[in-house]
C-alpha cells in the first residue's frame, strides 16, 4: 500500500520538476542462497554444512517449477509420486523480497518434519530452488539426502529467541543446549519373526528405514503411511518386518464314517395252514355242472336213467331170491 502511495505522490510532484525516485527491484532469491541460509542456521548447532549436489538442484528446480505452474504448494510430482527419492524435502511459499531466513523461521521451524530437514542430519547433500507462479508467489523447494551420519536428535524446541532478518541484518538464533547425538537402536525380532520399532525422540522415517536396511517406500507401504502427509510421533509403533510364521491353519481331518448296518437274512416264516371248519350243508345237494341240453339229449338221459333203475332193481331181486 505504501508503495502505491509513494508512486502516486511521485506522479503528482514530477510535473513540478522534481526528480523521480526509482525503487530497486526485489532481490531475486536462488537455490544457492537458500542452501547458504540453511547452512548458516546449521552452524548455530555446530553441524557441518550441507554439500551442494547438482542432481538435487535439478530435482528441486523441477519441483518448484511444477508448483509454480499449478500455483499450489505440494510435494506431489507431475506423475503422482511423492518425495521418496530424497531423505527429506521442505517446501514453502513466499513473496518477492522476502528473505530466506524468514522462510526458515516462519514456516520450516513450525513442525517436526520440516525441522528435521534443517538440523536432523549431521551430514548431507542438498539441492534447492525457487520459482515464481503466475499468481506472483514464490515456490521454494529444499531437498536433502543424508550421507550416512548419525541423527542429531535436535528439534525446533532447541531453538529459542529467533531474531528475523531486517534492515540488512541477518537473522540471529539463540540455541539452547543441544541434546546429545543419539544412536538409533534396532528392535529384536519377536518369536513370530516380526520386527516392531518404537519411534524415539528425534528419529525420522528415513533414518529408521536406513537402520533396518529397508526402503522408505516399503516402510510407507507396510504401515499405510501417505508419503505426502508424513506425520509420526514419539512412542508410535512401526512395523518393520511382518510375521514370518505362517498363520495356523486348520488341518483337514478325515471324519470316520460310521459303519453301515448290514442286513442279514432273517428266517422266513412259512405260513401255517389254518384249519377252517366247513359248515355241513342242510340236506343233500349234488352240485352238477349246468349243461345246456336239447330235447333229444333229455330223452336219451331219461331212457338211460330208467334202464339203470331197472338194472338195479333186478340185482336187488336176484339177491333176495338167492338168500331164500
């Protein structure tokens, strides 16, 4: 606002023959200045400066250019991947003319992961860059790779009385008593072969993965950690190696089939003949088959019957005579 007021009065006073005051262009920050400011901050802790790495400078520049192209502060790459190729990455946004020291103080010392990038490693290589978006915002990127030194276990809590830069005076930092550099001890495998690590003060995911000899990507995957939103806390349990003991399976046991009852032949019982009493018919009745006869047949039968009677009568008479 004061710049606009100044220009307004300059335009008014210029016709009166007064000389126009030309304001200097804001200082253009580059990646080398970012690393220089970070190394100056590290010197307050007695830490060695980061070595400038050409490949990391290119990686940081690509990421700043991508952020500027979409006017968004992000760790995500154009292909959707994260910052897995480096040990730690800081990003920030700033305004033209804003000092790097103010970026460190106002944005990177506000939380644990960003502070680790600055003072978490005793040695390392670094690359940094800045790009301007179409919105006029500056997009910063700082990439660091740990070169194998032990972790410092230092956090932002160790920094007190920060005096931001101003009027040509660099920022100053009053450092509290530094914590001793600690060694990351690995956990002993459990009986089932699994390895679980408990996060201690000052430890990083990269340092934990390096200590156990696994990749940072595997550590993210096993523990379902979003690489773009990495947050760990002291006392957190991290699974390093899953159980190597197979889960108990229920063995298929053959269920004995009960014996089938065998049918044996039972003795056949013969039916016993039942004697039934046949009622005696009243009177004598000769059941003769019914024969269909004609008149001649009837006459013949009558004659035969008469002859039979005569014959019988003669026999009876002859026997009677012989008895006399």
